[in-house]
C-alpha cells in the first residue's frame, strides 16, 4: 500500500463552554486550535490480501494487514483520529463468495472503523444478507437517503452520527447512489431512494444545529459524470455547510482533494482514493476556536 497523505488545514470558527477563568482583563479574545485527522477508504471490494507482486497495475499493493499497520502508525503519532469508509465493502474476491460479507465486517471492526456508508455492491447478497453480515460489525452504518421502512434493514442504520474526539464534535451523514437499474430489484426490496441534495441539506442543518465543528459526508454517489447525474462535485456546489465529502463508487484516484466552492461561497473538500484498498486517504483538519472575553473570564 502506498502511503498517500492528503493534508489540508482548514480554520473553522466555533463556540462552546466556559474553559479558562484566568485570562487577563482587557484581552478581547485569544485563539486556541485543535486538530483532527480523518483516515478513509472506499470501494475496498473484499480485497483482504494484497495484489500479487506480478500484478500489472498494483504489484504488491493493498492488503488489510498493511492498512492496519499504517492506521496504527497514524494513531500512535496523532491524538485525534477517525477512520471512515464510503461503501462497496463487498464483492470482488472469493472471500466474499465464501463468507458472505462476515469476514469484511470482522476485519473492519478489528481495524477500528468509526463509521461507514453502504454502496450498491453492499446489496449483492440482498438486504437480509447484509443484515446477517452486519452482526459482525461494531461500527455504525450511516445511510441518509435510503428509506429502509418495510425491509430488514429498518432501524439497523442511522441517518446521521455524531462523534466527539478531543473536544471536537464531528457530524457524519451518508449518501448512496440510485439503486434502480444498478442493483436487481429483489436485492434491495422496498428500499426507497431519497433525493441526495435534499437529504444533505436536511442533515447538515441538524448537525450544524447540534454544534458540530466539522461536517463530513460519506458519499457513494460517484466523483463526476458527463451527464447531469448527481455526483460528489455537484453535491458540493449545490449545498452548504459540508466541510468534507469522502467519495466512492467511481474508483477515482485523486492525487489530492478537490476544492469546490459551495452555494454560500465556502470551500468544500472532495476526496476519493481509488479502490481495493490500494491507498489510504488522510486529511488533517485544524479547527480554530475563537475564545471570547466576558469580563475577566474567557468563554470558548
């Protein structure tokens, strides 16, 4: 696995609670920064082992054990780390055919993933098959634009998830691709596809009002299309309040995150790291907290 560290420092203004009663009167404000590292994967497609050394495109690259070593190294070096996945965990090697997704869930749990969303191939053994495999996962699946009412997945996924790390509040939601025409009807049953832009606006509103410092979308929509089909780039420019879109589905290898201006004129980062676990994405955020004075005290 090649180490591709995609690093971006982004200043975000936040608010909070009383933290310091000892600041000198007369100082109107000070700044205190906190840092968080986002590690991410997408479209790993049941690739447990590395590619063989004689592989034409990725000789010796990938493999869960190497990813584990790299993630562990980053966790040893950095205090606040999240590990996220943007879907298509299943399908692609005999491991999936033999273990029906259970091995993949166990491996991700051992790696310490904090959250994931579902890709279209995660329906390849049907809703019931995914539920059976999910029993081996100790992390949440976040699906914000799939309505699983009247399916076995109802109540088994979350519309959004909030994670607190080192005093930083991170809100995560997840968007999936249209299943109709891409996945056999009997595999997703009565799952309803909801408009991703509308659901993104709804969940970013919820996460922003919940006081999240950083809002992340796990997207399995695809990076970009020649048509008007919704993609990560269209999502970024058509919404507000998303800071980072971690993408999947199109197996796009990006050398660095794409910066997109959203509809309120703010920057959104869009990243995707190919497929099969060849690369591990990394983005470092620096959260700027402005401390405001109240009398001789400081509020954060």
